[in-house]
C-alpha cells in the first residue's frame, strides 16, 4: 500500500492521473508541468490572494489592473465575521481555504480577492490562468487549436438557394457571424509554431481557460495530515469552505457590456436564441458550443434535430387523425353500434358481479371516438413510423459525425478520458494493467467489485418490483372503482333505463381517467424517490471515468423510468381484457376481484386516454417546474443574500452568484425527459397518432425554455467535451427495435383492425351480405350467453334482470348456448388468432428488413466529412513534419557552421604545409 493515502472528492473529467506515467512515456514533461499535487511540496508557503477593493466597473471581467482576465470565481464567507461560538469550525475552514489557495498559486494560478458589494460577509476570489499555464494545460487536456483555414469548399448553388429561402428562419447573421472553419490539431507546447498566429487573448477561448482552471482546482490539495492528502474543490464546496465555484458570464443577458473587448456572447444567445420570439428560428449551435462547451452543444443539436424530424411524423399523424375524424360518422361498425334497430336491441351481459345489464348503443359516443384512432389509416401510420424512427436515427448519426469534425471531438476517445478523482482517491489495491502491463492502483478487488455490482442490481430490481406492486394496486383500484361506478350510475327501472351512464360518462371512461391521473401522481413520486437511490448506488459502485459514471446512472434510471412510465400502458394494451373468461365463468384476481373487461369498442381508446394523460401531464409539469422553480429560487436567494442593499451596481461575478448553479446531472435529466417522450412517440404510436404532434409542440417550447433557463437563471455552465450523446444512443436504438414489435402487437391484439379484415375478406360473404362488406361486423364480434347459465357467485340477486330477456351478448368469438361445444372458442376465433400472428410476423420482418436496408444505405459519415477528416490529418502531419525539419535544421546549423569552419582551417593548414615543402 502506498505511503500516501489520497482523499479526492471532485468529479472533474478532464485528466487521468492513473495514466500519468503512460503520458510521460510519450513526452517528457518538466516537474512544473505535472497537473496535480505531485508537483507540489508538502509545505506550501503562506501565499494569500491580494485583497483589493471593488473598482466600480460592473461589466469588467479583469483584475483591477485591467490586464489579467477573470477565468473563474470562488466565493466564500469571511470567517472573521462569524460569531464566537463558531470560531473553531471557521478557523478550520479558513486554514483549509488558505492552504488551498496557496497551492493554487504554487501551481501557477493568479488570485485576487474582492469583498462583496451587497453582503459584507462574502468574499469573491478571482482566478486567472497565466499564458504559460494555459500552454501547459492545453497540452494536458488535448485542446485542439486551428492550424490552417479550411479551404475545402464544395457547396453547390442549390445550397445557396436553400440558404436564401431559409434566411428568415435563421439567427441574425449580422449579430451572430458565421465562424471561419479551420483545420485543427491537439496543442503541443514545443510545436507552438505549427498553429495559426493569434494574440494571447484569443489563442485560448474563455471556455478553454475555465476548463483549465477547474482542472487545476480539482487536483489542488487543501489539507495534509501525516500520510493523508485531501484535495479537490468539490469537497471544499460540500463542507462549506467555499459557497460557490463557477466561470463568470461575459455580460448581462439583456444588456450589452460596456467593455469594448467583450464578445457579449450571453447577450447574443438570449437575443437570438433564448427569447421566446425566436421559436421559429434555428439554433446558433456554434455559438452555443463556444459559450457552453460541446456537451451542452451536442444536447441542443440532438434536440433540434429530433424536433425537426418530428415535424414529418406530425404531418402524417395529423393526416391520420383527421381522416379518422372524417369517417367517424360514416364507419359501418360505428353506425351499427348507434343504430336503435341494431345496437339499441342488443343487451350486453354485466361486466362485474354486481353490475347491471346494459344496451350496446349506450357506447355510441365512445364508438365514434374510437373510430378516430382505430381505422385502416392507423396501420399505414404505424408502418410509416417504423421507417421514420430508422431514418431519424441513421441521419442523426450522420449529422453527429459532421458535428464531431466541426467541433473537433473526433479524437476525443475514451483512452483520453481521465479517471474521476473519487476513483483515484479510493485506489488502495495493486494490480497489473492487462493492456500496458504496468502496475497500477484500483479501489477494490474482483470480489469487491462483484459485491458492489450485486448490491446495485439488487436495489434496482427491488424498485422495479415496487413499481409492479404499485401497478397491481392501481389495477385493484380500477376494479373496485368500476364496480362502484357501475352500481351508482345505473338507474333501476324498465328495460329502456338499463343504460349505466349519465351524459357521456361511462364506468369504463371514468375509471380510465381517474386511474390514469392516480398513476401519473404515483409515477412522479416514485421518480423523486428513485433518483436519490440511483445516484447513491452509482456512487457506491465507484465507476472509473465520468463516462462510465453517466452510463451506469443512465442505465439504472432508464430501466426504472421505462417500467415506471410504460408499465400501465403495457397493461392496458396487452393484458387488460385478454384473460377474462366468459360471463358464466369469469377469471378472478386473488380469488376476489373479477378481471377487467374492455369496452365493446376495445381497449384502444383507454390506451389513448392513458397516453394523453401521461404525456400531457408530464409535459405541463416539467415546463412549469423548469420555468418557475429556478425563477422563484433566484428571487428567494437574492432576498436572503442582499444583507445591505446599496445603490452601487455589483460586479458581473456577484450578479452571477445570485443565480442558480447548474447541477452536474442537470443535462442528464434533460436527456431522460426527451428519451421517455421518444418512447411514447414510438412504442404506442399506433394507438395515438397525435403523439408526434404533441411532442413537436412540447419540444419547440422545451428548446426555448431550456435556453432561457440556462441563459438567464443559471450561472455559466462549466464547459465540457463530449463526442456524442453517450449511452442514450444505444437506448434510442433499443427503443426503435422494440417499437416495431409493440406497434404490431397493438394493431393485432388491442385494436379491431385484424378482426375487421378477417370479417371483411372471409365471414361477411358467408353470413349472406353478398360482396365483401363490413355490415354485420358488430353482430359477428359478439357472442351469445344464456342468462340462466349465470351462477350465484357471478351475478347476485341484487342485479336487475330485464323482463323477457334470456340472452345477453359479450365480446368474444365463442359457440352459442345449446351448441355441443357451447362457450368454447369457435372457428372465427382461430381465424382471427391466425391472422393476428401472421400479421405480427410479416410486419416485423418487413419492418426489420426495411430498417436493415436503410441502415446499410445511409452511411454514418458522409463523403464530404470523410474528405475533411483526411485533409485535416494530412495537413496536421505535414505541418508538424515541416516544423520538426526546421527545428532539426536549426539545431544542426551551428554544427554545420563549426564543421565548415573546421574544414576551412584544415584546407588553409594544408595549403601552408604545401608551400613550406615547396
């Protein structure tokens, strides 16, 4: 075990300490280059940040000398202002803080402290990364710098025409100018001449300098006790040594900065992106990436691309919806249900033990509503969505590869990603790296790793079982409420008053709506509880890199959310009404509760209701929460922190402190919200063609809400690198594959499309309707039951039996009473089952074959992007090779000159010798 025990608490993701030796094998760095405590002695001289007064320049982002830029801000509460009873705790915090700041200065950072304008207890420490430190850590962080202007222009006149047509849907190009495209290469300190000549202020952008500052602070020690070294800014934030740490915004969001050199990027983002009036405009992705980093940029790029693709699905979905709305009055099966001579004379069997008989045409309105969503156009729409989801994912991968090149993340591989400081701090066991063969430290043995993973899997399974238990509870609620409403809504009397409804309320509809609302509330409560559990489990598992951490948390959260959000929909679509028996021999749950039956129109309308409630409720709740919660928190925070209000306008960093911090998992929840929505749009779209349109409207609002929130209500987000959307990509692909099966099964088992087709092509002719027709379908889909066959356990004496009625009808395909095989499945049933299975097999195979063909035809990387990548690699190698040749020539020039002069002297000596001999 190592003599030094490390305690790290930060989770920065920019450098891998454990691979420090491997990096040194490639390039030999001097001691001052090393970016961690290894380059710092145990004793740090008592260095302190210079304390200066506020210079009354609220827009300035410089030290008081007006030269050094402010790259990061640290906020702490002055310990000297604390009460006497807290002096001991404050003294310890002050000691840690002073040691930490001394280490920062030892590592090359420059600090300057300024007291708060509004709160005399607060101090702001401005952090500056000097030029030489920037060059050092740019190489450590593999930051790419331009080497040459991209001269590969291959735009056709068609694209110019397209740009001219769509210019009104783009941000103002006079304000947000298009950046010059460059070929780039990872910065190398000893090859500085390879890169484009720029002044020091523009060579590394503010976001790059913020990353460097944060990288150093996450690895600077704040306390050493014997052989225990504690370091990392996160622990200091958690223990209250610092109240906040963040990069500053460059200006106010609604007013330009008075400093001429300020780029006003925040102001431009708000004016041309975050403001609600820009809802119809495309996003300035390059500026978003430049200001917030690639990780935020790739999220908004994906969300924007997803929203654009939803527009195509929305058009087809709306067409499907309006077609159903148009035919609802003319559909044959709906007319038969509402016809007094057909549906008005069909007496239906009770649907629960104490329910009454009812007449079929009581569901006339429900039948018409069902026709809007359950028609042959839905089948076409489901097939279209199977193709759409494949095209969306394939073109997104293509677009993502283009962004990887344009944003210089092509070579941001996992091998370059560092381990998390929490992981490094727990490394106490020696092991041999199977790749490098070098001995390294790991935090646990193989058995310890298995134990941690087992605990995580067990906890996730426990919560999934808890969700299933809540679903069972909701099912029991549905049974009890349906039973109760069926009794309360019935009006005993003569035969004409057997309708168990008042106005448009049926027991099925009332039960579906109330159960859907309760299910939504349960979903939100379980989400809140499980989020804390999932984070705790992932922290306990101790993933090595930030990507591993996010992927592990993503998998846990999505598995839970998948079961939590979709389980009720799966129940309605594939379980409810499928195992009910027949009126004389119903199926009971737990031996007490009679299993639910579908409405004669089917369970599709109930599934549609459930989807509308969950999708609509989730969208409304999330948008209200994202808009109101940060705004209210900021109001309360400003009210509590402004102890002594003054008329002096505070500096930029103090205004930023009054905003909300952007949590490390903030973007994770944004992705999760959209992926859950993607599941609703694809998995159950056959029952709800309006889902893509509702998702489109929500996403248009979501983009501007997220932009407004990040620009106006949050401190500047620490820029991070990201190559793609991470673990969400395979999750989307998995949902797309599952969507084909679920939609095929919804059409086969939940809707009435297959039974209608079977009747139209087969049984309509046999039943004497002449040519193929839908006439008589309702009568054909309802079986007969003799009321004398009811048992006492099924229908009690409290149920009113209509006079002169001995036969009631129920939804199924069974032989009638008196038949040798009465109440058993008839041939019609097996024809329908065979057609359903054939439909599922054919549709799935055709859809998967189409997906495979499209995935093969559409390349992940376009030809143009490939050419750009090849040219960038060529230029990088050529320029570096040229610089190395020049360097070798420069180093060999003195040797060459010495050799030439030596040869010249030898020639002179030889000439003199020859003359003397002569």
